[in-house]
C-alpha cells in the first residue's frame, strides 16, 4: 500500500487550495491545513470520532491505529455509539466530530436541523428485521396488529418497522411501540415484556443463535445504507482532517475485503458475541464492496423513507426532507479517496 501520510496530506492540501480558489472555504477564521497553531501540519489538534459494532469499518480504523499514526500532533478520541440515535445526539452536542448512522437516521437529523454532512458510505447492510421469540404465536407481519413492539426511535430498525407496517396496511396507532435502545429491545423480547422487536445486528444475530429468536420479516430494501457523517462546521473548517478520516475508511474497506475472517473476529471481540454470529453478520448480511461516494443510490432510498417521516410526525413537513436531501451529501472526500487509490 502506498505511503498514506503523503497521500492524505497532499489530498487535503489540494482540497483546501481548490476551495480557496473558488472562494468556498467556510469559516474564514479557521486555520488552513498546515497552518494550525499548535497542530503541526493539520488544521486542528483534536479529533473526536465514534466506533460502533454496526459499522465494521470503524472497528478496523480504531484497531489499526491509522488515524493516530497519520494525524501527528492531533489527539484522537474514540467514542462508542450504541445506535444511530446516540451518534446523532453526540454530533448535535458536538461531543463527536464524526458519527456512524443509518442513512434514514442521517436524513432525519438533517431534516430536523442538525448540521451534519455525509462524507462516506461504509456499508450496505441487511441489519434490521422483525424479530419474535422462538415460541411466539406471531408468525407473520399481519399478526403484529395490536402487538407491543420494541424499537429504537431515530434508527433504521424503527423506520424498518414503519415501512413494514405501512406495507401490511397496519396503522401505527394499532401497535404499541416501546422506545428502547437496541440491546434493551432484545432483553425485553427475551423476558416477554414485548411481543416483537425491530432488531439490529449484531445483537439480532446473537438473539437468533443464543435464544432461538426468529426473524419473521426481512427486506433489504427497507434497510438504508451505513452513513459516516460529520459535523458541517468541522467539514468546512478542517477539510484536511476530514479527508484523512475518509482515506482511513477506504483503507479499512480494502483491509476488510481482504481479511473477512479477521474482521469477523474483531467484531466478535468488540461486540462480545460468538465468532460464528459475527461471521453471519459480516459475510451474509453486510455488503462492504461498494462505491463509498454518497450519491444517487442513497438518495433514491431516502426519497422513499422521507415521506414516512412526515406521515409519522418525525419531521414537520416534506419541504424539510427535500432540503435535507439537497444538503446532506458531501461527496468530494470519498471521490478524492477513490481517485487516490485508483
């Protein structure tokens, strides 16, 4: 593999120069790459970034230490996200600069005023499904009417549930949604507190293997992509570090595709799940070999989900969704990473 340090710095400086020439560098008081006081060659001396078991590439970047090695003089802090909702909360609170979410959650956040940009697509997962206990009387989606269902609002499993109910013609008012974090949703299902759970891998795969829980409805088209998002202010003020993060992600993608068994072992370790369960998640339910540039494919999926936000009351108006779709993507960083590796 080529010298990543030279590549990242060069691409970051090129991006800053291009933006300056076009008059588009945001935050006029921000330090340019190589000019940050106390930050050496980088425009900031801190980077707060999340890792999540539902984002396998984040685990690789963290484990390999590539950012710490590349970003000399920058203090890199890793924060675990338990779900898209916590990643979005931390982005809004400026507790992290980069956060991992489902595409639906990124759109929801942007439509509700959170200033985030999607800089990379880390996966196309089949990470959500409707789950019931092994001995449940619920056999298909039609049986969900009147049921109590656990789901984490603001995440892909929640929107998977909304789409599933809509397809089956079951009004949301005809079910009881218990807003529980993903792991708590599994616990509630296993102890009988809810009738069903809109699950998330790898917790969902572990529930199948360990408790005999069953997936009664799967639909990969209802799962939105995995989005790596960044605070808009950080992207504008620190394009050099943003490029370094995206480059590290693409380095992680190449590593993951070459080392699926090692990736499964890493997921098993971090998520505290059986290695066979981790292999199911990585090898059967996660597509990593894809175009990382956010664009038309992701927009097409989100255009289906957007009106559901409005209908369910999660977004005030369709205009908010439309504006968010126009503003969310920042494809230039992934484009540069792909060009540099080509």
